[in-house]
């Protein structure tokens, strides 16, 4: 595991982790400020749901496009440009005066963040050893969940001094700083980085150059990646329930104030930061032990979705904040175990087109971001119950288990392509 954090390759990997952290701060900060914004802008729960889901419209629409742009022009320039866009949207959120301006600002955040994960997946395809793809994807997403845990207390701490508007402006400025640092630090081809060593280069896969539209094998890629997209949609639906409604849910369900809700939300997200890394490590380990790449990815998904489904059911039986927080933490830990294995699949089957393949997978997250928040608010308004939407999430987790049997990480889209090391060669590299 330590190899991911050493030398120039380690510095690049850590910088990507910082990006994951910042993107999730900027997409979840609105959930913490939701009640204050609703009061000042006179929004109903359904309208707040629309504002929360506005991010998902552009996030969904531009995933494949931005992912292809990342494949075509390289992660260095593309992630800088995307960072500038989502930073601007975050800052402009602080200037919203009504529902329409709030929606526009959040759509700009979605436009900038669309393609960040697929493009960073392309970067990792060149900068991370093949045998550590599951772990790399798991750890970067752990950084994202750490952001989800840290954002509520951070925003609550900033609110007294700056108000909710100032909080968005400060966080947007931090993201813009990252984008500038990335532009000067990163190189698309690791071999062109001025500080990389020969030992590091020898450990990396061959560099995949940029591709043009006509070079992408769309006919093979789309059907091969589509089952993974569907599985990740089930994951994304539940995750976006956490990312957008958790503070409000805890306030209404367990009758606590905003400060306590922010604290408990942060605590609930902490196990998720471990779940991502554990799931990625477990998937890589299963492959090394069994030699079956497909089952190594699929079985972790089955385990994660199954336990998460059971844990979520607790909200129907208790309002005690401690019990609810424990159940939701367990559910999120196992849900997040599936992230690394799922995101390793685009790298497994299409390393040269990882941005495009990742764009399709990330589109599932965009669709979840679009429909899950507004569906939660709509169902809660119509039923008068804040827990009924959890039943829908449980049903989708059950569906995800069934769909996981259709994922085939062991079938690359190009004949003769070897996308993962054999268990024997992986074992020579030592245990993670």
C-alpha cells in the first residue's frame, strides 16, 4: 500500500486525492446550509430538492463528453479547466438570490465536476501500477468520503463568521487554488515528469496516448460497460441520499438541532472513508488469491450491497439518534466497499479509453444526483414521512446485487489485451 504514496507517483496520487476531497466538499456543502438557505430564500422541501438535484443535471449530461475530452487532450489541461468551472459555480452559489439563481450556480458546479472522476481515472491508468487499481480507486474515493464527513462541521464552523454565502465563496477559492497547483505539477506522460525515477517508471504500465472519436470502439465499449453503469446507479442513488438529505433527515427524524445534525452527519460519514479503501484492497486481494478478476470485483459488490440493505432498515424501527447513527454508519461503510471494485472495471476492460468508460459509469452518479434528492423530497412531502424514501433505496440495493452478476471485468474490449497481472506475477510484487 505504501508504494502508492512514495516518490513522484505518490505525490501525483495524493494530489488526486485532494481533488476528490474538494469536489465532494463543493457538492455536499449545500446540504449543510440547506435549512438556512430554505429560510432565507423561502424554499419548500420539494424546491430544496430541486436545488440539490440541479447539480446532477449537468453532472449527468457532460460525463461522457468531459471524459472523452480527458482522453483526447489529457488530464493535465482538462482537470485544470474543470476545476476552474466548479470553483466558479461554488463561489456563485454564495450570490444566489432565489431558486432560479441557486439552480444555475449548482448546475455550473455540476458542469465542472462532470468528468473529473473519469479524467482522474485516465490519469491513474498511466500513473498507478496495474495490480493496485482497486486500492487506488478505493483510496481516492475514501478521500471523497472524508470530505463528506468533514464538510458539515467545517461549514457549521464557518457559518457564524461568514454566513452561508461566505462559506461557499471561501470553499470555491480553495478549489481554484488546487486547479492552479495541478496545472503546474502534473504531466500526462509520467516519463516526462522532471522528478520521476527509472524505478517508478519501470513499475508503471505503458503510456496510453490521446484518442480521437473515431478511434473509440463504441460498439464494444457501451454494451461491455453498461452493466457496471447500472450497478453504480444503485450505489449512487443511496449515496446521494446521504450527501444531500442527511443533516435534514437527522433533524426531522431524531428531533435534534443543526449543530448536532452536522456533528452526527460527519460521524456517519467517517466509516465510509474506510469502506472505500477496504473494498478496493479486498477486491485486489481476492484476485491475487483466486485468479478470478470477475468474481474479485463482483463479490465485494454483493457483500457491500447486502449488508448495507439490512442496516438501512433500522431507520424504520427507531428514532434514537445514537442507534440511527450507528445503523447509517454501518450501511455507508459497506455501501462504500463497492466503490473501488466498480471503478476498477473501466480500467480493467478499457485502459486506453478509461475516460470515456469512466464517463459512462460516472453518468450513473450524475443520474443518481439528479433524481435521488428530488425524489426523496417529493416522497417525504407526499407521504408525510421522512423514512419512506429509505425503502426505495433498499429496493435498489437488492437490484444492484442481481445486476452485479452481469459485470465482466475479465473481458477487455480489445482482443489480446492483458489488463491485469496474473496472480503469480502479482504475488511477486508482495502483499498490499
